[in-house]
C-alpha cells in the first residue's frame, strides 16, 4: 500500500490506517491532520456552507449550555 501523503510504500510499524482515507506513515499523519482541519472523525473542510453553519450553531448552543450551568443564575420572581 502507498501513503496517501508521500505516495511511498507503507508497511510494518512505520504505517497506520487513517479512517476513511487509507494507509499513511506515522510521520506523515500529524501534518496531514493540520492541513485537513479535522476534529476526531469530522473533516471540517469537507462540509458545505449549510453543514458548517449547522455545526457552528450546535457548538455554540453546547457552549452556552455548559456556561449557563456553571453560572449562578439569579432569577427575580414577582
């Protein structure tokens, strides 16, 4: 198998498999993840604008929910 980055043969302990991509050298992988802008199994650069905006809204909603639970919410009752 060939590395998806450098196109050299990958075998033994020097290689690994990148999920959804294929064989890659361990030394090539860190640079690849920075170029692709991936987080866990999500390739953020592959999202279209609508998908990206939906993901952004989900992340912002989660951030707000986590911050809200940490703050003392003072509600004034009439």
